[in-house]
C-alpha cells in the first residue's frame, strides 16, 4: 500500500527554462532551439549515470570524453550538467566559459528550473485527494522551498527537504530516510519520482523505496529498469485510488 509520493524538484516539478537558455546561447554566438537543448540534456544525465552507476549506463551513452567539463568551483566528482549539455550541442570547450558563467550568474539570482508545466497542480491535488502524503527531496542550494512557494506548489507538500539545508544529498539514502521520518511513512509505503536514474531511482532504491523515472522525451539511455513517465499525470494511472 503506497501512502506517500516523494518528488524531485528540478525537471520533475519545475523544469528548465529552455527558451531562456536558447536565448543566452544565441547571444554568445551559438544559436539553437529549446528542443535541441532538451535532447542534449540527456547527454548530461547519461554522464552522471556513467559516473555514479557505470554498470547501468549504456556503453555509448557518452560517446566522447567529457572529463574536465566542470564549473570553476566544482569538485571533480562528476561533470558539470550544463557543460556536458553544451558539449552535446556542439559548443567547443574554448567557447563554453562565457556561456556557463552567464547561466550560472542567472541561476544564482533567478533559478533556471522555473517552468511549471500545465496540469502539475491538478495532479498534485488529485494525489492528495486519494489520501497520499506528498513531499519533496531536492539536491538544491537552499532555495528550493522558496522556489516552490513562488511557483504555487509548496502548499501541496507536507515537507520540503533541501540537500543544502540538511547537509546530505541524493543518492545517499540518508536524505530519503530523513524525509520518511518527517512524514511518518515507511520506505515500502513510499515511491520517489525523479528524472536522473543514478541519483533519483538508484538512490531511492538504496533507501528501500520504489521509484519512477520522468523521461519527458522517452529517450533515456542505458538500462532503465523502472517505470517511466513522460508527464506527471501518468502517476494517476500508476498509483490508483
């Protein structure tokens, strides 16, 4: 019996502003389309999967070397999400720095994950109407609760757990256990919904939860051995009343 649904935030509840990112790239001499960015983003997810769960990643998931594609102040644990996406858009490494700095500076003042898709609040309300407790677990920078409030979504969640605030991030199972303790649910009574396999699905599984992968274009690479949805409304089919 599922009693709780836990959500990732970025690209699950609130999506990247692809149109704005396309404008930034065009301003720096690399015109592209929002759809092209969405497709390139799968390369970034594949790079994360290869670093964190190489046994699950497709052999060809990262066709070229992406090592060293990092924010200036990042650790070397995994490639930068945006740098790898730019790589798959064909941006030369020598041209990346001003684009990455522009995106990072904007993200610092106005989160780039800010697009709420139509129907999101309806799905959350429908899940609550079925008696399910909802919560958020996000690898974030301390602002996710405020971002959800501004997006009109926070009222749906019993708790919001921000990795920066609690000092532990996915895929560490501790952040899932902390959230379950807050809402009074057992791991086998909860399901987690997120968009990066190695971080969200495998992290949830390590904590004893079932997981669902958000795959909006139905093209996630690698051995994705879990339920996939293209939009949140599909949860209403997977989690019947």
